[in-house]
């Protein structure tokens, strides 16, 4: 991807972008990022006449162009949910939270996730109850649900507020809906964590689970712009659900969401803080044991 800004004014921005296939695009947008002109000789003008891959490349070019303008000018042309720099700021603020702050801000999200393991004998959920019942119109298995929580930063880039828990689920094949709980500030969030149910019982590893999700989301931002992510974001695991769907169904993408995917340069790098001391950890791990280290320590993750 490469772009050159040819006009920058308060009325609009004109950009000439060359995509990863070497095709040139002429794109014009408002200072808020709304595109009102996009011309190219390399693709059909009607989206229905393009292949799925061509449509995705077309969309990548638009995302990258907005990103380029945001990087090179003072215009805020990127939507909040595709802004890797802002996501990184949120990720750092989230990683710095104490266990008490995690329980205060994300306690309902943790409880909602853990409630799926009520009947799992190897997961100690304590006296946790489900904060929000699953909607009656939800289809599929009980754990076929995505939980989200929006995060809002203050002027010092610290977490000022969070939304309530959002539940995204299928009501029919190919048809999803989202139910919101609680209140949220009347502005765009700075990021939104997205997690499926996970058997993490303590605040510290759950915090790290959310931090890792944002790291994967940052990867998605770059991939969605047709760019290779910086090295620290070449990680495997679910990020934004909308990109997971693309990775599952579009041949132009590797399966970045899959922890076990064999993608050169990418690896699974989720290393949660354990709610036990290093000396206790040493007593749990036997390097000569036939079980993996994860299998040996998972009791510390799933128990109180």
C-alpha cells in the first residue's frame, strides 16, 4: 500500500492510493473520513460485479487511505474501531489496572464469562451468578455468544468509564443482534474488548485476557488495511469478531484467529499473570513431567 495526499483543505482531502496489487485509486473524503468519491480502473464500479476478494481489496484500500490521512494530517479520518494507535493507548491503560480496579470495572464481564462454567467440575466459579440472562431468541449452543465492553479514556489516557456488558448473538443463520446492558458515555468509545466465555476465575489473568484481545484487535486493524502489523502485534487469537469472520471465510486471509495456525512470523503469545507467587508456581511445574506446562498450571488459572 502507498498513498499520496494531493489536496488537503477544510473542505476535503484528495488522495491517490496504490493498493497491494499495484492498482491506482483516486479517493476524496471529508475531514471526518467520510468518502464521497472513489475511482479506479482496476475494479468494477458496481460491488456486485466484483469477487469477494476484490471487494475486500477495495475496502482495504479505503481503510488504508483513511489511515494515511490520519497519520499525515490533523484530520481524524479513522473510525474509532479501526484506530490501532488509540487501541494501543487503551491496551496500556488496561494492562496497568489492579485486580481491584478490574473487579470494579469489568466484574460483570468476568462473572458473565464464568457463568458458562457453572457445571464444569474443573473450574471453580465460587458463588458467581450470571449478571444477565441469555436472550430467549438466541440460537445455538449456550456458549455461542460474544461479550463486549466499551472503554472510555480521559484526557490523561487513563480509563475514565466503561459501558455495561454487550451481548452479541445469533437469532437466525447469518443474522446477529446485540443487546446492551447498563449505561455508557454519550460519545464514541476508545476501544471495545470482545471475548467469548473463558474459564479464567481471577481478575489478573482475566485482565491479561482482555489486554491480549486488544493486541489481536490491533493486528486486525493493520491486516484490514492491507498492511503487515508491527512485530509486537504478529500474534494469533481472536481480535474483532468481524475480522474473525473474514479470516474464516475469505481465501485472501490466513486464519489469524486460530491459536494453532501455522503462519510464518506469527505466534500465540498469551501469558497471563497467575494469582500465585513464583515460589508456588515452581512447586507446580515439573520440567520432566509428560504434561504440558499449561496442563500443569491450569488449576491455578481455573481455581480460586
